[in-house]
C-alpha cells in the first residue's frame, strides 16, 4: 500500500472508531437518566440482525436489481484498469467495505451487568459482519494498516479473551477488533466498552414474531438496561433542576426505570406481502403519559375517511404530552412563560387550558378523490374535540385579536384585507349548518382559502373550502362507506385488540409519480455495473410500469392493544422493494411541495429582511458620516 492510501484508511478507521466510541459513551452517559439503582443483569439496550441485502430482494420483480447489486464488487475491481486515478489499494478497500455492508450484519448496545473491565460505565457495543476467510484477511489488512498510522497511547495487543483479535484503549473504553470463529463460520467484529459475551447479546432475537417466520431482519430492545446510565447521570448532574426535570420526564415516558419499555421487532415476507412486527411490552403502563387512550378507533371514525383515499392515517391520541411539554418549558424558560402570559393577558386565552386541553381523542389526516382529486390540495386534517364550547369561545377571542393586529399593520395595503370569516347561513347549508370559517384575502387573487368546520366532536380543516365540504359530508354519513369498506384495507384493519392506529396508502395511485425516478436509478445501476466492453451487460433492471404495478399491494399499518398490555404495530406492503420505492417516492413528491414552498417563502422573507436591515444600517451610517463631516467644518 502507498502512504496516501494508508492515510486514507487510517483516517477512515479513526473516524469510525471515534464515532462509535462517542455514540456509545453518549448513549450511556446522556441518553437515559434516573434515580434507579442499576441491577446486575446483562441486558441489551438494542440488538439487531439482518440476513444480508439479498434477503430483502425476494420478489421476482426485484430479481434483476438483486443480480446487478451483486455485481458491484466485481465492477469496482475493474476500475484501476480503466481510470488512472483509481488506485488499486483504494479500490480494494472500497470493495471490501461495499461487500461487507451488504453482508449479514449484527449490531448491539448492551449493559454488561457485571465487572466493567472494558470501561464505558459497564456498557458495550458490537458491530459484527458475517464473512469468510478471504473477507477476514481483507478486513484485517485494512484495519491493521489504519491502526499502524494512529498515535495511540496504548498500541494494539493480542486479546486474551478472543484469540485472533486485538485490543487497545481509547478515552472511555476498550476497543476490540478482528476475526472471530463462531462454530464453522467466521465473523469480523468491532467491539467497544464492556462486552463479556458477544453471542449472548443476540441469543434472544426472535426466530418468529406474531406468525412471521424466519424474518430477514429481527431485533430486540430493552430500555430497562439504561437504569445504570441513568444513575450515572443523576450522580453527576442531578442537582441541576433541568436535568432532574428531564430525568423525571424520561422515566414517566418509560425510557428507563421499573416501567421501561421493552420488546421485539421483525421484518420478513409471506407469500403475499412484506410484513413487519413491533411488539412494545409494558406500553399500557405508560400509555396515559404518552397520551394514548385505551379505547380503540370506532367503525364510525374509520368511516370518516372516504374509500377513495390515496393516503390516510388515523390514530387515538390526547395532547397530554404536548401540554406537559409546554408546561415544563414555561417553568424552565422565562421567555416561554412570558409569551404565554402575554397571550393570556391580551387575548383572554390560556393556550394549555383553553386550547390544548379542549382537543384530543382521535386525530388524523388523509388525501382522497372525494376531497380534491387525491392531490395535496385534497388533504384534510381531523382533530377530536373534548370541550366544544370552550374551544369556540377561545376561537372568537383569537380571531378578534388576529383582525386587530392586521388592522394595525404598518402596511396600509394589508389593513382590513385579511379576515377569518364565518360562513353565512346559506353557505353553511352545504355542511349541514355546522359553524365553518375560512381565511380570505379581500380584493386580491389569493389562490388558497384555508377552511375549517367545528362539528360536535371534530374539527375538520383543509386548504380549500371544497375539501372541507366533502370531508364534513363524509363525517356526517353522506359520503361513501369509508376506507374500511375496501377489501384490501378491511383485511389489514382486522385487529385482535383495540385499534389505536390505522394507516393506508394506495400505492397504485402514487407509483406513477415515483416510477420515473426509480427507473432512472435502475438505469444508472445497470450502466454502472456493465463492463467497459459490454460483454457483461445487466440490461433493464426496473420492469415496465405495467408489470410493476400489476397486482401491487397497498401499504398499511395498524397499532393495537394486545391482551397482555403490549402495543403491537403491524405493517404490510408489497413484496417488491421496487414497488414500495416507487410508491414512497411518489407520495413524497406529492407532499414535499407543501413543505418546501412555505419554507422557501420564509427563507426569501428572511433574506429580504436581512437586506432591508443592511440597507437601513448603511443609510444610518452615511447620515452619521455626513453629520460628523458637517461638525468638523
């Protein structure tokens, strides 16, 4: 290897080792707090294993993509013969990294529960790649060359615990790396901190989960393992009021302590779907603190979403968490407390009591044909109401305040133009007399008219009055039978316990927008892995749109309470990753303009303000200079 290549390897290894160390120490020392005494039981904070990239590409529609990705290391090895700038050593290192990035991999962070021989406050982490003897040799050469260039206080020495591996100390903990034989298999591993038994961390991974057999990805998590880290945080920072408040909030939220959350997750494939499972044990104990009611979504609530929805999500939730966070912020930050006090004094509205505590129960949003052709402008927001009279009274006060501020604007062209107006009785006939309000700009061609209606139990809001009219009619039972009436969704929404989350995505409606981008990505991969002479030509990777869309399965997600108090989240999607990529990209392209345009407008306004401030400062400076010159004369 040449000197520059070794330097590259050394910097790369240093960054990876350093980042790994910082992450683990930060996770141990900062992530979770409390007054709990640590137990002596070894526990994995999280442990995850995947069976390799190829295990996720199982559908026939993805077969060409799978073959092309398997050719990436072969293509990399050819680059030194084609490009002078492609050094053999650099390409070899990159090939090794790419090959092992797609290999079966394990990752874990755990509390050892015993002697802290490796430092890191008794915590340890491991990154482990399945490999063969050739892979072991390549990774060994790469890491040894990198370590040889590092100014380590303690040089790497052979490990007494793991023959063939080497160890050295970094600030915070012990680093152990190298090959390790596991039966007849080889693994190349990087460990940091205290890791007594690497295999034990993965012994509890689920082989099946809720009917999902031999998953491609599986893992566990257990936040009870963070009790020791919480004790360290309390010992060193527990006298700080902000630290104490954060510790209490995290404990109440089940992120450490006796009621800490723990569970398993898995992702795999059935003959019909790609499916995922997450089981959160102990969730019912902290449900109230997270604002998740015990009661599930009702058929009437599901029917509020039209059957022709492109994307929809409904969930059971109170605003307890948001209200509590606002209260904590007001007690810790005088600026927040002052702003809330000024709002209450000038409007007569207390944000927490009059607004946040008046809302909640069930929330959601959707895009549908019925509310505007399935485009982003068809988006409808649904928020449950707990105290309608208090909410309407608060709204009247806030609207009056908004109008007063507009009428006092320094720009005379804005005065009396912007109004949140209540619909007339004649206009309200379309929504059954429900109080309805819209934002209008009088006398100017404003293309949007954000609107909301206040029903007995719901606020329904949209970007256009037409979307709100259609959504209110749907909620009043004057639309169609609702989303759950579609067979492909009805089956997915069938839960054995109270349903607290329901999401549906009609991928056939969004695939078209994402397909051009995915097909271009496929062409880029195909061209990249084709040899220069063309004798190894992968050809077309992404099938035609008709082939890809044929029998494409929708994406769904449900969350429900199990009999043992666990929260179970189940996802379903098409077996083809290309189908899912097209649909997700298409949905993102629909949603992004709604996020990007306001952000761009705000950025432009900020730049304009900066320019105006600079011009003002320049003008004031010029006037001062003229005044000084006049005084001297």
